[in-house]
C-alpha cells in the first residue's frame, strides 16, 4: 500500500482533542447544529479502522431508513476528505462500507430491525466499536442497554471497546442526561460542543446563529448545545407504541389525515401521516417525512415514491406558490390550510381532545411532541397561551391535517 500523507489535525480542526484521544467505554457528545460532532465522528472511525486492522464498526439509528442520508453519507464524506477512497468500497444495498486491504466492515442497522441486531457478525476481526447517531431518538434506556451488550468479547492487544453516542439535547428530561452527564464515571467522556468550534462555517452561517439569539430557547439548544428545559408541554396526551397500520386503517369510520409544512435550507419540509379513529378519539401517527433542502419537485417525487401522491394533503397556506408547483408535479389533491382567528390555539385544543399513539419509526415527530411547549413572558417568566415557534414543523403539519379531517361546518382550523 502506498503511503498517503494528510494533516489530520487540519482536516478535523479544533474542539475535539479529548474526543479524538479517548479510549474509555463511552464517548457521549451532545451538541448544537453545525458543531462538527457527526463529521468528526465519521473522520475518527475511518482513520482508526485503518490504524487498527482487527476493528469493525456497527452504526445504529433508531430507524434504519434514516441511516443512508446521515451516517452512511458522513462516513463516505470522511473517506474522501482523508483522500483514501481507493482503499474503501461502499454499497447501499446491502448498506455497508468495507476496508478493502483487510476486509474490515462498517455495518448499519436500525433499532426497528431487532432480529438483525442480534444476528450481526463480522468475517474478520471483532465488532468492538459502535456509533449511535441521533441517540435522542432512543426513548427507552432498555433499548440502549441491549445495544451496549452487543459490543463485547476478547480483543487483541492494543484494541479497545467503545460506544460513541451523538445527539442534539432537546430536553433535559431524557435518560441520556442522568445516565451520562449528571455524574459521569471514569469510563465516560461526556462533552458539549457547539458551532463556535467549527472553523469551517461561512460568514452567512455565523449570521444565522447570531440571528438565532433573538430566540433564547432556540439558541440555548440549537446554538449552544445546552439541554433544552421543557416546561408547560402543549401535549401530554400521547404515547409511543407500535401498532398494525392496516388493522387500524380497516376499522369502520377511520380516516386518514396528511399535513405538510414547507421548509428548505434551515427548516425541514415536514409531512405528517395519521389515521383518526373518531370512535375511540385516537390519532395514530404512522409515518413522517422530515428533510431539509427539498425543492417542490423533490417533495412531489418523495410523496409519490412513498405512496402518498394521491392522498388529500393539507399544506401551509402561506406557501401558495409551492402548493401550485406540487399540483403541477402531479400531487393534485394538495390543498391550502384555512386559517381563522386564534386558529393555532383552537387547533391545539381540538387535538388535545384525542389520545395520540405514535409509531416508534416516527422519530422526528416524537422529538417534536416531547418538547413542544408553551412560551413564557420575557419579563415575568410566566407561561402564556402561545406555543414556542421552534422545532414545531410536524406539530404544524399535524394541525393542518387533523383539523381538515375533523372539520365542522366546513371550516378547518389551521
């Protein structure tokens, strides 16, 4: 193998020295957007798998379908960033990355495929490293424990077992805080990062964070990487639970509800997919779409690919041009939400009358609903009757879809 000379310190940049050197059991990193945590983790694994010829990596997210556009893409980016593409082979089906000189593997699995997790093995070396990305999505600590137990066994001299956990700290009520941050032991590195350690941000990127300071609650989490403090939740009438979508859909009187909130660069486009059982006053959340950077053409293609192109979809009425473009692209049953006085609060009150069952695969919906809270008065700190306008894209989309489906007198609160 020819020698490739790269300056790893220049590629990685600052802020992650201890992370790079740590060999304890757990590396747990909470951070803001643009804090380099995922990119740095990807660089670390590519570099160190080439250094340790017996090491193999398991990459985990709660839902398998989210891996390709996150961890898989980040690891492929790291390979190119380190200029070692000739030594690696990446395939999407099956999703894996192989270090060609030794046959070491990077494997990908979602918690929604438990049988695959228990049957994972590697043909060469040992499965000694695991990266759990967006760990906030894992709401049950028992699920983490089962993953943790899968990384075990005797190791060659010099190699070490390690689990890396990366996430955005939306709520201080999450089990990750108590487990790793409140009282970390000697085997745990628990660290917080934010955009200020990212020397690769442009002036326009920095301006976005400066503007974010106008919303202190948002800046606390998305800017500084600190724990979100959740007070006064809007919805407490929900649970995370698996259910048979076809069985619910076949019940008499059950109807579907789809809502769409537009985004682009900084905010995601969010699609809410639900079923309403009016008899039992239950909303079943069975699917979602949550992606940034989508043009209207891309949105239409995704809706068709996911099988929702012919559904009645209620979209944000503030985007009439986007709605028109979706119709031109074949989404002919998309309609604008209708708004009225106090429409947000009226919509919330109607949804509060239902019990909400959220399928575990709807990870972004779970994140939003568990942190969606009433705002506070800036002077008194007292809760006011207005929800925080942040991290609420699926909450808005739900309101559009549900209120259309349960409309009375031809009027839909949106």
